[in-house]
């Protein structure tokens, strides 16, 4: 089952010769409430804002160029929106920083290729969940900065020492929130460029400051998924759900992870929770259908594929998999109807053409079967299975030369296609070319084809 994850589109990060460097500096005058740590957190946040603001203006102007190829949605972003999103797709590097006990000076830069930034914007803007994460991160940062300014005034006006201590603790906590958001953005940046170990490390640093924050757990789960560690992935999603019981995406991704582990009952349970939170979660209905199909329950699978289609009428894969379920039930006409719908939505759906060919073959409609196998191959000339299936139909028609030709094509594409070797051996046998028949069956046996091995053993022939 294909794993579907709501997150960044992972892009390779290469600084090209066209990369642009933005450099800014900021000087922070510490108040009586500030230490070196709080001063640095505030100064770093402010210099980042200056850098991201300039990137936002620059990229926005670039996007107005009609020659730039990107989605219309990205072109509609304001400079401010680009600034907010850029925090999650660019990395701030410190060039210089000094502290003399009263003033914190920091100089930083961001180096980025505008084309690379635009591609990442295009990927993220399509992911509403990730866009919201970045918007929420900015909101939390602004709230922390506002609270810091308020506490400064309150501290300056307070004479009571106990009250001052309480205010100071709140002040330190607010500055820690700035640091946590910085680590969160570093984690996102590391994930974008495929550095999953670093991403996990940075998200853990966020949680050291604020362990009641669901999104680092959620993102860490996604990072573990990309590393193939499904147990840790599930553990992280569970932590995210403990903090935010309405985290539909965590339930959804946890369902995918359980399905990958073969625990379809738990997967269905998770998808159901995601649907309770978000009744329009088409992907949860779709994947629940896949899990029911994996359990051999085709009727329930069809029901949930249909629900996914009701929410998203252009869900080609739901139609495709519904066709598979109908085919398993022996209802070839309904299967063909579903695959035809998948093709209407996605005319390049080679698997749907191939499956229609298979159903027509089962109906002994050889002409239509071959026609659809050929359409599948026209779309994907490297589709070994379509050649193999076409070979079977030619064999049923008694055209052994064409049958052998198809098997040979499938083997050229996939030299380990054991069924093709075995069937080609049978076809040569039907033609009376027994040396070639034995050669093909022996090759299938060498590659581990159990049926061919058993056949040769019964005949007393070595492979």
C-alpha cells in the first residue's frame, strides 16, 4: 500500500550559482529582565524577521513575473504569507554575535536559490496542514514577543521582590518559547532536505522546552516513518494525540503505519477516529477501504471507496481500487466500469487499462483484452505485467508465436519474471519446441519458481 503522508514535498537542496544571499544585523539593548540567553533569543528572532521579510518581498516580486512556472495559488500569496512560509523552508546562519552584558549584537544570513524557494512554496502551499503549522508558529512567536514587552513594563513598575521573581520566571518562559520556535523551524528545514536524524534531534529540543506541544511529536512521527521505524512513528503520533485529541492527521498517519505493519484492525480503528474528527477526510475513507480489502472484506472495501468518491469525485485511485474489489468478487462488468472512471479522471492510468484487459480476458473477450493491454503499454512501455498478461490472452487464442513474443518482452523489462519464463516454456511445448520449453522452465526454476521446480523434480530433470 502506498504510504500517504501530509507533510513537505522533499526536495533536494542544492545551492546553485544563481543563489542569492540576504544578510541582516540586529542590536538588542537588554533590559533589567534580560540575561544573555533571553537577549540572544530575542535578537535572533528579530534578525530572522528582517531576513524573512526581505525574502518575502523579493520572492513576491519574482512571482509576479509571468514567465515563472508555478501554481496560480502560489502567485496569489502576499509578501507577508511568503515571509511566514519561508521560515519553514530556509535556514538562518549566524555570521557573528557578541554580548557585552548590556547589548546583544547578531549578524545573520540566509542563502537560497529563488527557484528552489519557489518550488518549496509550491509544495507547501498545497499542504494546508503544513501551512497552518507555519502560521501557528508565527502566531506563537508574535504572542511571545508581545508578552515579553508586557512583562518588561510590568517588571519596571513592580517593587515587590516576590512579584518580581514571578514576573521574571514568566519572562524567561516567554523567551524560551522563542527558542522553541527556532528549534521547530530548524526541524522543518532539516526535514525538507531529507536530514531526518537532525529533524528528530531538533524536534526533541523543542519538546525539552515545551513537552505539551503536539506538532513536534507529529512531525517527528513523520520523520521516523521516512526512516522506516514504524514503532517509533506510532509512539510519536500517540503522544501528539495525548496532547491534542482532535489531531485527525496523527490518527490518519498512525492508521497508515499500522497498515504497513499488517495490523489492519488497528489501522481501521485509527482511520475511523480521523473520520470522526473530520467527516470529510476522503483519504481516511480510501485507506480504510484498502485495509478492509487487505482483510478480504471486499463489500466493506467498496463501501468505503464509495464514500471517498462522494467526498472527492475525482479520486481516481478510489475508483481503481474499487474496481479491484469488484474483480475479486467476480463482478467483472462493475470492475471495468470503475476502471473506466479512473481512466476518465487520469487518462494515463496504465494499471487501470491493464486491469480492464485482464477482466476482458476473464470474460473471454480476447479482442478487447489485447486492445486494453496495448493501451497500457502505450502509456508505459516498461510495463512488464501488461506484456505478460497479453501473452496469456494470445495463448488462449492459440497464437503461440505472439504469446512467446509478449513473454520475451516482459522478460527484457524484468529479467527475474519467473512466471513469464514458465509460461513461455509451456508455449514452446505447445509448439513442439521441447528443447526451448525445457530451457525456459529450467530458468524459471533457477530463479526460484516453485511450480517449475516441482515440475522438473517430478520429471527427474535437474535445473
